[in-house]
C-alpha cells in the first residue's frame, strides 16, 4: 500500500494518512456513488462531528452497541465540559435530533438525506482500510410516513450498493439480510453485500438498515396527516466506507501490486516513451497524451529519466489498467503498443485509432476482472447438510458455505465455536432448500444462510 501510494500510518494509532493515489480512488467512488444516490432523490447535508452524550443515550440499544468504540471529548481547551461529547461513530442521533425540530406535517416527508464525512470508532485491532479507527464513508439517513416506504428505501439503497460494487469495482457479491445477532445495533433489519477476498475470507462491503420507528419514537418525531392526526415516522440508514478500497486491493491485486478496474482507476493509462532521448519521441508521446485527455480518458505520461523497466514496474504497482509504449520504431510504423495490466497482453494499435481502441480495451479489462472474480467466488461456495460437511468445507476449500439454520442464536454460537470463527454472513432473498433440518442442531430449518470467516 505504501509503494502504490495509497496510504501510510499516521502519528495516531489506527488512523491513516490517505495519500494521493488512495484518495483519488475514494474520490472516484464518491463521484459515481453520489450520482447514483441523487438519481434516487437523495440530498446531501453535513452535520457536526460531535454528539452530546444526552442525545446518544436516547436510544438504548444503539449506545450499548457502540459503547466500547466511542471516543469522548471531555475538555474545551483547559476547561472541563459540563456534558461530554462523543466523536461520531455514526450519526443516527444527530439526524433524528434535526428532524425532531423540523418535521411536523406529512408535507415535510420524506427526508432522504446523506452526508460524506469521517467517523471514529476506537477499535482495538486495526488494519489499513479494513478496520481503522477513523475512516471515510457516506452515511445516508431517511425518514418516511409509512413502514412500506421506508422498507422499500432500505432495499433500494442495498441494490444501489450491489450494482455499484459489481459494475464499477468489478467485485461480485453475495447479498442478503443479516441474522438477528449480526444486524446493526438498534436496527430492525440489516441488508448487506458480502465480497470474497483472495484468502477465502468475507468482507462486509456495504449495509442498509431498516430501523422501523425505534429511533424516531425515542426522539418523539411525529407528523400530522391530512386529518391532523399524529403518526410515527419510519427510519432507514445505509453506508459504504473506505473499507471497500481494501476489497479492491484483495480481490483484484497480484504479487506485482494493484490491479484497478478501469472505471474506478484514477489513471486509466500511462504513456511511456521508449528511447525518449531520441528526436521526436517525447513530442509524439505528448501529442498522444493530449489526444487521449481530449477524448476523455484519465491519462498521464511518465517522461522521467528512469529506465523503461522501472517505469513498467511502477505502472504495475500503481494498478494503472494500461500502459501505452511508444518509441522510434512505433512512430515510424504509425502505431503504439498497449499493454494490459491484468494479463500483460501486448496489443498493437494504429496511432490514429488509439482513442477508439483504448476504450474497447478498458471495457474488456473491466469485464474480464469481474468474470475472473466471479469465477473465484462461484468456485468457493460450498454446501453443507451436516456439521462434519461444514467443518470440512471451511477447512479445505475456504470461502462461503451454504447451510440450513433453525433461527436460534445458540446454533450460530455453536457453529462459530466448532468451526474456529465461522459466522453467518447473510440470508439471501431467494433461499435454496438444502435440507429440512438445521445443520447444527437437527431441528426444523427456517432459513438457508451463507456462512464464512470474515474480516
């Protein structure tokens, strides 16, 4: 991650310095996802980083879920504060506080808001991108007049995440609803997308939560309908964070460095002049760069004095999807050589066709990265009917295991104990019927669940 200029450790344990290449990936994620949000009617806002303790205490289940990770501000300068402030681990309470003062009538609904910000959770064990104390994310929060409308919004945003991650990041996912023990603190239902990393471990990549009216009622948020009768509102929240950059690294990367999907790569191609000391080479390379940028590609040139081999290695480490080699012989023949980062295939392209052909190559890379990751995912999904089969699957093949479950949390705990840390990842919307009984206890099964070890 250092060599690829993504991030580095800061002076605060568990907090990262996001370097230009890493932050540029996040900017591209933010840009596309923000457009998708707004296409569904989302509006952006920004709320404070500090939450009064009295606000946090209003929703008991929520504060209990976050209590071990909360960091507190106790002094303003040298003076002790009359009330502690929490540095936001998430902002449900802040949004509810705003709405409790501003929502009065059915005309004020729905509120479909999102904010791009950072949050702080005092994690004991940290890993860059995957689990840091401060991380960047977006958190969407909405309230609605009806249960059905809120539930529909919850599932809509869940689908937005799934589409974005699969289409732009080329990461296939397993999607579904969390079990009671795995859902978000204070939520009625949590919907998740789970990606599979190269080592066979799952990574929860985005979640969408349906809160019902537990939060709004705690903050006494009511609206008057057309008959002037008061009703409760129904709330959702949903988020995706810089953890997804960790997924990009582990799903697509190789021993030479990053492999970035073209749609999200900060630089889609790097022009590398060969024998650039020879007359006309740099001029032609820069002419090519201008043409690519004018055509809408994110292109750069490496005209440093480093050797071509060094430049190739650096381009590969940075994960730039293609490089375009141009030297004296290429100029003479009216061509360039495009090299794919993912397969290292070399493709000879006429100079006057490069602005068209490069787009085709990039789209092929995007599709091939997804297909490769999907094949890996499919090859690492097993089925188990007995505990012996489950234990064999998680130890020999790794990845996800599909198995039936009775719905009892005690069986989740037992499965985790017997398999050395395997947990329920999600209940898919379309469940397969693998058997009539729970894989653990043998009682009648209620759901088919994806199980796996996770970060």
